[in-house]
């Protein structure tokens, strides 16, 4: 199997839906917002469970309500990554294109990671 490319050919970012990337090798990856948020590569998210990134329950007057995960903004970081800013206030995740290719949620990539 040829090596995967982490060079994007086209990147489409929807603040309410997620990211779609067409890679230079022709592969297409579609990332739902929840998948991106749970795979944030920042140090605080990698060292703690994703649930701890949420505000404390005491600060939420409606503990059963959890706002939908959405992006508030996205910024290019050089030619190697994108920084995602979330509606929960989190903004330290810099998603390199190599990281995004590594976490591609498609069935083919998931099967390859299982090998």
C-alpha cells in the first residue's frame, strides 16, 4: 500500500459541520466537529480526558443542557496546520495536516490503523 500523503490539495471548513480535506494522493477525509474536538492535539487535551475540557457543572445553570459542538473560527497556521477555535472557549489546538491524516475517520483508514 502506498504511503499516505499529509499534503492537502483542498481544505473546506464549515463552522457548523466540520472539515473536508482532499489530499494530494486523492483520498478524501471528512471530519465531524465532535471527532475533531475529541481528538484535539493540544497538551491539555492529551493529558486529561476530553470531558474535563468542559466547564464545571456548577457554572452551568442547566446541567442537563450541553451546547452543540461548533467552531467559532478557524485560522491557517503556516502551510502545515489549522488552528480551531471552539464555542466552549477552547482555542489552543493546532491541528497539523499530518495529525488530521492520522485521525481520518473513514472506514479504510480505520481498518489500516487496526493492522
